[in-house]
């Protein structure tokens, strides 16, 4: 009988379309991403007992929805190989140890985005039972091809220091010295910014940054050409309490 040891080598996911998400054409959608992954002890606790005793390795694929709080819900086994050894059920049981950042649409967390997690209860370094979660994201390549990030924007206008200082949330002056927010915005036909989103979790500073986006406009005549329709640019905004008149 071969001894089964469990090692967590890596985790990723195959993201699929999210029909429940309230995304429209032109919206900035940030897909779910890992926040906490199961460790080796957690994975070992779900490895099928019979398969462990027999030295059997296998694969499974589990599908779930990511809730707005980042938990995996409505999980079900989509496939398992070899069948009958419980690898599908083990992959589903493993999902309780995962935590995700939920999908964001224009910076707002949205629940219900489906993910598919292929799990390889395979061998590594000659040891049975190493759990290697691998994935591909065919839709990701298509999304990357359909959008373009402008890395060196040439601005016709930007928010002034005075405008940034005026937007600093007054209720945060006593608690926050400075806050950096990066907005990713779509370049509109006139060079202005639209559909801005961010990973910033603080709603006060997110709103403050959003209020400043209207001051940014690209110099289209000096910018790269051709510019794809789905072109985005990152606005880096630093809020400093010291710049606010008391």
C-alpha cells in the first residue's frame, strides 16, 4: 500500500460567464479572484479515504457561484476521474476552505459570478495525493484582446491639486493622512473618462476619486493611434490630508 501525502501546490480557476451579474456593454468588470486558499491539512481532510488507502489519484471539476461576501455557494461536482472514488465530492467539500474577492462591476461588488475549479488530486515529486489545482481561462484571452490599456496617456487636462484637496472626504480628515486610489476608466470618444472602477474598498475615497474623473481628458491628437474602441486608462490619485485647508 502506498502512503498518500497531501501538498497544496497552487490554485487557480476557470472563470465562466456571469449571467446574474448586472453588467452592460462598456462596463468595467473585474472577475472574482482568490483571497484565501486551503492549506495542506484542509486538503488532506477531504481526500477520499478509500482512494488514499488504495493509493489512487484522480481529478475533479467543481462549479460554484461567488457570493457578494466572497464565499462559494451552490457548488456541485461537474466531473471526476476515475469515477466512483469520491474525488468529485472531495472537491466540493474543499470549497468551504476557499475565500474569494467577489466580482466587481464598475467598482461595485456583485454576487453570483460562476467559477469552475479544476482540481488535480495528482502526484508530485513521486508522492501520491499532491493536490494541484490548475486552470485555463479561454475567455480571459478574448477579454484581453477586446480591451486595451493605455500605459502612457497624454493629458489635455487633469484634476488640479486644489480639486483633489477639495474632494478629500471631510469625515476622514481626523483618521486618514493620505490615501491612494487608482481608477481604471474607459476612454470616451471625446477623450473624457467613463465607466471608472477601482479595487479601493473605502467607499468615501472611491466616491471622491470618481468625482474627480470628470477633470481628466486625453489629448487625442497626441495619443497613440489607432486607439481601439475599448481603450482604458488608469488614473492615479493621491489624497493628502495635509493639502486640505483647515
